[in-house]
């Protein structure tokens, strides 16, 4: 749903709470469910997505689809999507800046109507987040694409398969290509494609809808266009970022959280990273738990594309570093401005220093820029409660973690960011024993 303008906002007041422990059940991820919803536009007939999370981004994406003439019914963990007979080609400007989903709709809208307009995409302020790879891919497939001040306009009577080499294995651009190539005329070959689990999940869903997709070695995906796709049904795999974040919630507070619903194979690098820091794991086919019999040790970690250490895991890890013995080094190589949340943590006493040079790993593509993408973290820091404005969805969760182990109470503003991406975070944290209260407060300038 589009948020109404308001002069007050929901804030969370968090008190120190001791150990966080208990069971958390994770559902599918925001970054998979929303893409599946876009894919469902392409099917003739109903598609069903099970194990969907109840997150703000589902509401935003549902409203976008409905504005185009696509019926969406979300009940509990199930979303049903049925494209109507007449589809609008323009995503309304009201959706400007709300999330990254409109750009993914360009290809599907071109297939359905021959033309498309999508407003400027938003998402978190974690870097430049350009859309040039998406635009160039669509152009290579024969679309005329124009970038305007309000958004992107595209036209194509029929998209054609193309050979596309991505300059960087971008998740979103690979998804744009998949969503465009499945109904294009002929074969599309993508080199240097993203292979993140959420991308593969999307490819599998499209295959269920009737698409011909081949996943080849060396980041190569081959798609042979088909004349039509049908509706399909799928159950989303558990969110690997939520799973990691709640495991960290247990570790940071000296407790133990048992996470159900996310398989070990989606957490391999995360588990090894935490185990090297001294965490002990209990891993079964149904759940994973982590505990720290002794204080954890700091570590050097570099984020990267899958199967490396996921950039979204970086924010909870950074707070955990502040509670680990000794120094830790973090090198962010996916987004140039992902450390934008560090000042909020510093205001709570986290001893984190950021650098533009590449630390803790080989030089990355940001090494000649001024982007502050490396950090040194000193542990163990004594954290204190503060009045904090959250800049983005992942930073928001980290601030909750810091508040949980801080001395004194913390007020978190901008919690809508957390609710955009995590399934019922308030209820989950409460069930783990976090002392947290919802309140209304006047909106601060800049929040
Ligand atoms: N890039 C370009 N040009 C493009 C596209 C990407 O230069 O046209 C660059 C980006 O600036 C960035 C890099 O390529 O430096 C990787 O970006 P990517 O396209 O892979 O990211 P994304 O699709 O925008 C998704 C998730 C992110 C997640 C990344 C990496 C969604 C909606 N977002 O972003 O999730 O961190 O992949 O895995 O799927 C989050 O959920 O909080 C979040 C930021």
C-alpha cells in the first residue's frame, strides 16, 4: 500500500533485555517474493506463491500489479495472482521511489502491451544503484528505451533474444533479462549472470510456468523464448538473511535462537564465518541454532556475490563485531555506500571507523573511488541507548540488535524500513524476549 503522508510515525522503544532466546520461523524473502509476483504477470491463468512473508514490499508490489489490471489476493502466507484481460502499460507515478520492483516490470509489460512506463525506482540509499545494465539489456533485446526525469519509457513490438554480457553479476539485471527473455523471440545468452539463490528461485518458478531456461557453468544462463507461459504454483525457500539475522540476535545477547525454515545450504558461508568467530552450531534438517559458550572473536570478512558472504548479512555482523573480542575488518564490495548506517551505530557507542581504501581482502572495483566501503571495528564496545533514525531496511534490524545489548533505552525512528523487509519483526523479537514497545512520535526532519 502507498503510505499516506503523516506528521507522526511509529517508533520502537527498546529496553535492555538480557538473553534473546527461542524459536523463529522464517518465511520466503522479500527479494524472492516480489520477483515471483512480477513473473506471475506473464502467465496465462492464476499463479500461487506459498510461504510468502508478510512484509511491506508485498503490499507495495500488490498495489502496483493491481494498478496494471492484475488481480492479487494475499491471505496468510499465500498470494494468488491472476492477470486480467486488459493490462495497463504504465506503472503510476505514485509508486515513484518506493522500491526497486518497477524496473523489473519493463520486460513483462513490453510482452503484454508492446510499451511500458515505469517511474524512478527507489530502494535503500546504499549506493548509486544505477539501472544501466537493465536498460542496455532491454536495448540489446530490441526495445527502444528512453530515460526521462520521471521514469523510463520503453517500446517493442516483440523482444528478441540477444547475447548479453553483464559488466557485474547484478541480481536485478539478471532478473530483468530472465523476465524479458522467457517470451522473447529466439535464444538469449547471459554471461556473468548473478547466481544468487533468489535468482535461481525465480528461474525455477519461470520454468514451472513453461519457460526454457538452462543454467550453465561459469555464470552463463541460456533462455530459449517460448510463445506463452501458464500460471504456476510454488513454495518459497526460507529467507537466508532473516535466518542469519536472528542467529546473530541470539549470539550477540549471549542467548540462543533456533531458526526454522531456512535450509543449511543457503547459509554455508554465513555459518562458517560465525563458527570461525567461535560460535557453536546445532544443525538439523529442520532448524539451525547458534550459541557462544565463550565471548566471540573478531574476524576479517569481505562481502561478495554468491556463494560468498552476502552483502545483506553485513549489517547484523557489524554489530556482532562490536561485541566480539579484538579487532574485526569488514570490506563491502557489492554496494559502494552500504556503510551509510554506521553513524547510527556510532551514536550508540559502536567503535567503527570507515575507510575508502580496500581493507581485509584484494582490491575491489571501488578502490579508486571515495566510497567509504571498508571498516575496522573494535570490540568489545559498551553500547548505550540512543534516539536513532534508521536509514534503510537492513540497518534498521542492526540498530535493534545494538539496542538489545545497550545500556539504557533506545528510540528507533523509521521502523517502516524494517517492516518493509522482515516478516512481522515486532512479534518475532517480542517472542525472543526483547523488551520493545510501539509508540507514535512526531516525524523528525530527514527521517
Ligand atoms: N549495478 C549497476 N548497474 C545496474 C545494476 C546494478 O551498476 O544496472 C551495480 C550496483 O550499483 C551494485 C551492483 O551492481 O554495485 C550489484 O547490484 P545488484 O543489481 O546485484 O543489486 P540489486 O538487484 O539492486 C538486490 C537486492 C539487494 C541485495 C543485492 C545483492 C532486491 C530488491 N534487492 O539488489 O537487497 O543486497 O541484490 O545481493 O532484490 C535488501 O534487501 O536490503 C537489498 C539491498
